[in-house]
């Protein structure tokens, strides 16, 4: 990890290149070759790549002890992926489907891009997406609990504030499971979940209003 952090900008650029390669590979394999099962390999790589980017940002924070421009860039990438990125991906999906059908001489599917929701409808949609994310998070952490059990470090924890302090700032991932790799995975995913939750909640606190066009 020290080598990676010493060349962190190069690895971040490589991760962004991998993001586009895995995204386009997913769409091409899915719609040009009609290999939906294989396409999920590239989709999984797409998800792992995002988690890897978040990991680099978190480990850089632990290494430097400061919030730097590098971490800001990664935070922007993650927030974009959890907000506008989802809509942009759907638009790209529709575009590729139509282009592939045209190139193959097949009937062009009657598809339209994602309909922009506003106000309460948008807030409900975002909370549904977050609820699915939270459910997957809980299920996976339940599996990790049964696989590794809780860390013995819990005996030294005095309250929630102490727990979160040790969980977030500790260079050694000692909580919550009795496995360092599972703990690193957990705290990176937890940060992503928190960002997703705050972003989703923002649509309820600050509803997205419908843009109005001024007629001439």
C-alpha cells in the first residue's frame, strides 16, 4: 500500500481508465454479443473499482492525517457516482442499445432516457435506492459476522464515541470483526454508505424543483 500511495495520482488515473473500460465492456458485451452473464463480470469490476478508489482515499487520509486535495477529488468522484452518475449511466445504456441495434441492422428499440423526477417523487426514489444499498450492506455484514465473529477489541471499547474513533482513525483495522481485511472492507463501505445516505436525504431536505423553460 505504501508504494501505491507514493504513486497515488497515477493509480487514481489508472482507476478512472479502468472505470471507462469496464463500463464500455459491460455495455458492448451485453448488447453486441448478447452475453448478459459475462457482462456482469465487468459490472462487478466496475463496483470493485469504485470501492478501490474509496480505499485509496481513506488510506491516504490515515497515512497523512490531513484532508488533502487528493481526498477531495476522490470524494467528488464518489458523490458523482452516487448521484448524477446513476442517471448518466442509464442514458449511456440507452444510447449504446440504440447504436448497437443500428449497427447490426436490427429494429431500434423504442427506449428513452431516464425520466427526470422532481420534488417528493425524486426524494422517494433516492430513499428507495439507499434502502436497497443499506439492505445489501446489512446482509453482507451479517455474513462477515458469521464468518469471522466480533473482534476481541470490543472488550476495550467504552461507548459509541470510542468505537467510532477507533474504527475511523485507527491505522490498524481492529474493529468490528476478527479479521483485518474484513474490517478495512467494512469501514470503506461504511463511508460510502454514509455519503450515499446523506446524498439521498438531501433530496428530502432540499427537494429538487422542476426546471422551467421560459417561452419566447
